[in-house]
C-alpha cells in the first residue's frame, strides 16, 4: 500500500483508531486544497504519539516526520486501523 493511500484512510478532522493494540486519537488537518496536510496521533491513555507533514507536489509526494524516525511514521500509517463509529 502506498503512503498516499494510507494517509487518505485517515479522515480530515478528529477520529480514533488502533495501532499495535493501542487506541489513538488522530487529528488530520488539510491545507492548500489538500496538497499538504498534518497528522498528529496520540495514544489515548498512554505516552506514544505520531506527528508528520505530507506534501503532494507535481513531481512527487513528500513525507516529513516531525522529530521522530521515518520508519515509525510509515509503520503507523501502514498498520493503523480506523475505528468505524
């Protein structure tokens, strides 16, 4: 699954989902008519978090993790499961 598809599974605004058997609150904020976005996910009842910016340019997609390893962000995006409410 490519990163853009993983990211679009997360709805704009606030939602909740599961990652590594833990529940997360996720906020996705879109900018520039969807050409850039920010995702911040925080483990509910825990201390883990995920923070990233994502940019769609004419030539490529750019993932910019915020002060954390790229691998951690990619693992979250690929394995996060939204909770259908």
